[in-house]
C-alpha cells in the first residue's frame, strides 16, 4: 500500500521557514508570525537582484 504525501510548494516552505525564524526570536502568536512571514517572503521576492 502506498501513501500519498501532501504537496508543499517552495513558497509554503519558505513562509514556514520565515515563520519559524520569527517565532524563535519574538513572542508573536502563530497568526501574527505567519502574517509577518508572508510579508517578509514577499519583500524578499520583490527586491531587485542588484540590491540583493
């Protein structure tokens, strides 16, 4: 019998990584840390390559 593993996109993995980093350094709850992580990933994705 085979088990299906749920698909987790790279974006979702990046958000989870950012959320974990935020929560390890702050006292934010899950929702606030998730919202901040989404914002952080968006900012990192939109920073021009020359700036990075």
